[in-house]
């Protein structure tokens, strides 16, 4: 992801008007609950619906406080190790694997991590900078198997608009859904908003899942393009923390591991590019259950 390959939109760039607001709100609330509410209790469904209503009315929602309440009583357990490694302040980029598990269609790992990071950043007194920003893809995709072993990947209608609406309420950002070539590398620009790097450099925290799709928990390889964002930050005062998510063999539970923090300038930079593979090998791969 060089400057030419990874286009940063201008600060004033906006996406088209969100058509999700044209749909009758009760219908949107109903559909969102059907998509995201699997495994929730009756009380959890009520809280999810109320949050979607707030988003539709353009009210702000605190990801670290309000969203985890949706699934707190559904029996899903998070086991946390290494939270004490999270820097109490300063620009911090959290890099994790992307696996499927938990309530809210697998999104609970985003919200649970947001809560953990917020709670540990006790020396950040600006709430805007203390609350981590997550980078999420615009929508859900489905795969259909075709004759001859081919796959058809398509975006579920209206989910991009819903994710944009949710990101606006949560103060998160969305990027375009990753498109992959036959070798598994991301080939499209994903349009990361410039404010992500601006807020990070100003002392904020960002949650990033570079793999671009749900992977098996044992697959920790990151796409080559992920080095682009790191390289943009290579001369900045930014720390990196690896996060590893490991679903339990028997649900409902997931383990979340945090590595020691490392300054980005301590990661090898062959030919001037921050080596993501070196970061993964040194900080992400060692995390996990001890055998």
C-alpha cells in the first residue's frame, strides 16, 4: 500500500446519502435484530433494538459502554489475558486476527476489545481520544458455491448503508469490503478515511483487523497491503499492540490476548516499509493458550 496504491480521501470526502434512513425505521430495526440478534436474551434483543433506534435518529452511541450491555447476559464468556500491557496513554494501534465467534454476528470481539482498551487508557483525559476507533468493513458478504468449484461473493443489500450508519453513531470508520485475488491478497483500495491516522497521531487508539475477512483462528497471516498503513506511520510516535482472538472449542467463550506494546520504529523496515510479517511473528504468533 504505497501512497499510489492506498488512496486517502480528503477530510471533506463524504459518501452518498445513506439510503437506510429512507426505509421505515421499524423495518430497519426488525431486520437488524434478525441479522445481529442470534443468541441474545429477550433483554438483549430489547437493548439491540433501542440502540438501532438511536442510530437511526442520529444519536451517538458509546461503543465501549452501551453496546456490550446487549450481550452481557447471553452466557458468552470472554477470557482476557495481557490487558495490563495496554499503554495507559499515547498513540496506540491495535492489530488483531479476524475470526468468527460470539454474539452480534461475530462483532462482539470489536466491542469487547473497545471496552477493554477504553478501561485501560486511564491517563487519557480527552474522552474522544480515550475511546478507541475501530475500522470496520462496509457490510456483510455471502458466498455461493457454483458448479466447477467457483465461488460467487456478493454484498448483502443495505448492509453497507447500515454499517455506515452504525459507524457514524459509534464514531468508528468504515472501509470498502476487501476483494481478493486467487492468492488471497487484497487487490482493491478500501478508502480508509484520513481522520483515522490524524486521530491516532494526536494520541488516539485504533482497532484494526487487517485480514479483511473471517479466518480460521490459527491463520495469522496478514495481507501484503497491510504494510501500507504501517509504513505511513513509520516516522510517528505510535505504539503497536498485537491482539489474538481464540474461540473456545466449545462455545460460548472466546479468549482475547494482548501483547506487550512496541514502538513502530522498533519493527524492521526493509526497503523503508514496516515489515508486518516480522511484527506478526514476534508479537502476534506467541499469543494464545499455553499448552
